């Protein structure tokens, strides 16, 4: 029996496979495409997702294909700047740039290259049925080249097969609409010519033709325009018909120097599946949620799903967690995904709706946003909401704390960063002396001790969180935080004994 079968070899599926492999869990990844899907789709990820890539050993290779984003500029239909939020070049709290542009096929090539021995990838394979029976799941599939049917037995199945997920249908789960649907034209252009545009995201705040522009690589640029009724992508298949839309950015460049990579129509939706698990089958990525692109968190949400679930599955396999711990996947991820979708909806409506009155309000308010205390930092921050309470997030009911948030990937006193020290294990971060009984107990549980010193980033993080000790899970999330080292050590899952 195969421990885990993953349906879908996109970024979410391959991330899940690689993270499981870090814990020694084997997986079979089935994908209907023979190779990487060639068309660009996602173009942005933040420092939290960069951190997940680095945990898989892909940080340096991703750095070679990424392009920095310098912030956000709000402009009107005549390209006049309404507001600008510039981002510096410093790294964020997770140790990486907070906004990173990239070409998705290049990222997928990285994820497929040099796969761990625990991962078997089989492409050109169509999954046709998922059936559960007691302690296993049968996955039926067909070789798309030969037409030969086959099947495997798995202990768990992860559905990472996108918005039209067969796995989701197989468990009877349903997407719940959150009240957002807009048709947009998505355009990718390649050119050696210098556009000379500001190196950040340009958001055109106009009800008549809302749009977005961003540079995603040395030669690559992405435009997105809202489509009015009566228009489709077919109206813009040629660069000559498309050029009037992108001319504000390309007016000094001859049309024949612009290579049209892709023109596609998307309906941006806001949806969350009603249930993320049925016994031994789980849903991840677009199979579980669809996020409008206005905050660049669509693909990142899927990688967060993988990071949240992989270590828990590994814990069940090695006996360090009870199977009931898998219930925390939906408990934690569903509210988090919904919260980000709500933010994306809010931004989308604020930038694109309201007619002439909306345009007038934006002209009046946007230039004054910098006067709102903390607004700039909030716009540029990559920090996402804390996870809800669960058996693996011991948050106080009546006050906020560190539990459910991510521990910073800070540099420690010996020059190493936190993730390298934790290395996929539970970690106890403390600013109080840890005596022999504490150390012995942590070692027996396979946890690592991180002792902070005054002036350290983690020391200040604990202080601001009104704690002296935090128990950090293998995915970097704080399980428990308190002012009592003994109490925090006791919060480690008892199955680790």
C-alpha cells in the first residue's frame, strides 16, 4: 500500500510531496499532463511562501528566477498617480523578500527537478475514480497514451487537482460561493525593450476599465484588464488589437518588438469548499478554495495547505500524533483561507466598483491614505491572520497571543536561521534559563531548544507577544506560548513521549 497518493502535480501537489519526503513519507503523484503545463498563471508569492520553498531546499534556485516587486502604485484611467506605497529591499520577518514575482512554469520546473527518492511522479495519467473502504483508499486511473486502466491502494489521498477537482466530487464536497465574480483579460508579453515603468504593481482604479500591470521577469510583463459585457479574450488575440490597452506602458516601443505569450479570459471567483476532508481524503489548493488575485495569495494559499497538512500526516505515520490531529487541518485552514478571500474581495471592490461616484471617491481618498497611521505598513505587510484554536493551536479564548501565528525565521546567535535549527521538528523558543530537567524532557520528545538572548529578534518577538516561551510546530506555527517554560513544555503533544 502506498502511504500517500497525491492527485495533481501543480505547485500545491509537488510541495505536499516534497514536504512529506522531508519526514520520510513516500508518495505517488499522479498528473494528467505529461510535463509542466506551459502557460503562465500565478506570478506572485510572499516571504512566507518563499520560506516554504527554502525548507524544501529550493530557496537559492528560486532566487535565480524571481523578480523583486517594489510596492504598489494606484493610478487613474489617465495613469495619474493617486497613491504610492514603496517597498524597500530589506527582507521580511521570514528572512526573504516580502513580494516576489515569477513565471509559474519556471517554478514548477524547480519543484519537479531532483525529486526526493520518496516521491514518484507519474504524468500523462487521468485519475478516474476515488473509493474509500475501511483503512485505505483505492485510486483508479488511466494512462492517457495507451488507454490502459490501473489502480493503487493508498492510506491517504490528497486532492490537489484544481478548481474542477475530481477528488472533490468523489467525496461529495461542494464549493460555497462568497459573492464575487468578475471576468478579466489576462495578458503576458515578452520583450527585450525597456518599458521604463516603475518597478512595482500598477493598479488602475477605474470602473470603466480596471487593470493591473506588473513586471514578472527580465523580459516578461503581465497585464490584467476587467472585461465589460460584450468583450471576450477573442477580441485581443493579436498584438495589434491588444496594443491600445497596454499602450500607456508601451507607447515608445514598436509593436513588432512585443511578443504575445498568452491571452486568456478568467472569471475571478471567491469560493471555499464546505468540507476539506472525508475520512482519508483531503482537499488542497484550488480544489478547496478560489481567491480573487488582488492580493496575490491564490497559489500561496495552496502551499500553506500543504505545509499545514504534511507534517501532521507524517506525525500520524510515525506515531507521534494521533489520527485525530488530522481534524485540525480544516479547523485551521478553512477560516484562514476565508479571511484572505474576504480581504481580496474588499480590495477588488474598492479598486473596480462604484461607477463614476466610485472613481470620484478614489480620487479624493487615495492621495490621503498615507496620512492614516499605519496604513502604509498594513498595505505592504505580508503577515496573514493567526490560525484559529485547535488541539494544535492552544490560543487563549479571551486575549490575543503568539499561538497560531508564525515564528519569525530569525537569525540566531550562531549565525544560523531558525528553520535550519528546527529542521522540521518541534522547537521550544525561550528567553528564560532552561535547566537540565527541561532539556532532558525536550530531548526525550525529539524537540529542539532555542535559547534567546536580549537583543535577539526572537527575544524581542517573545517580549512583544507577552511570553517568555513559545512551542513552535514543524510548520513554523506557534502551538502554545506562556510565561512558564514548564507549562509550555507540557503543551507538546503527549504522543511524543
